[in-house]
C-alpha cells in the first residue's frame, strides 16, 4: 500500500531543525520526502505552519482516519505541540490543515500558542474530516466547488465550519447552521 502524502510548510519564523523534528514525528505514517519546506515569512501575517493533506478520496480516507485516530498520531501531536506552541515575534502561530475533497478546497485553521489547544487540534482533526465527508456524500454543500473554512473552537474542543465561499459563477458567502444542518447565504458582492 502506498504511504499517505503530506506536505509540511513552515514559514521562516520556524527553524530547519524544528521542521526536521516535526517531519520525524510524522514520517512513519506519511511520505514526506521532498515534501517539507521553509517558506518566506511576511511581517503582516502571523508565524504559520501548514499541513497539506492533498486530495482526500474514498480510497485514502480510511487510511488517513486510521492514522489520525491512532496512538502514533497522539504521540506526534504532543511532540509537535511543543514545537508549534512557542510564540514567535510576540505572536501566536497560525496552524492550518489544508486539503481537497473532490472539487472542494478545505482550510482548517487555529491561531494559538497554547500547547494543549494545539494538541487538541491534531487529535480532533478526524471528527471534522468525517463530518465534512458526510456532508459531501449527502451533497449538502452550497456548491460542489466551494471553499470551506473551519475554525477550532476551544470551548467545544472541536473544529467547526465557519463559512463557505463560492467564487463562481457569482461570489457568495455562506454560514453553516449546525442545528439544522443547512447553509445560509450571508453575502453577495456585485462584480
């Protein structure tokens, strides 16, 4: 079986040594060769760590969830939270998981330097993936080509859908009503 693909990109607020330690923690489950990067940092953005999971499909979802639900992942999350939890330039880092499901682009983000929250982000990634997969299968989306944004809500200890953006044919923004499991349009801009 092929190993799962993962790309890790840290900005220059992190060191090559820190990138190597994160890679070491995840390299047992993911193919990381030539897939780790230090990117140029910008002053107007917080220190950033991106974990790109690529295209998630019916074929690789079970393997990915198996890794994320494992003790291996929990141990890696604990070690990675120590690295990412350091404030840099006096700012908490932005931690992002990015992937696509069919033609959807998904961004799951949290800005924090709290190690326990960072660990929780990694440990609760599975439930957000499963929930979005369920919505995709039920075709409960504002568009098949939307960009879906999740935020990590510390109070509930889980990722939640913040909004969806549909760029074409006309720009529209949607919020997700969790209680009624439906999307509501919240903004339309004229071109």
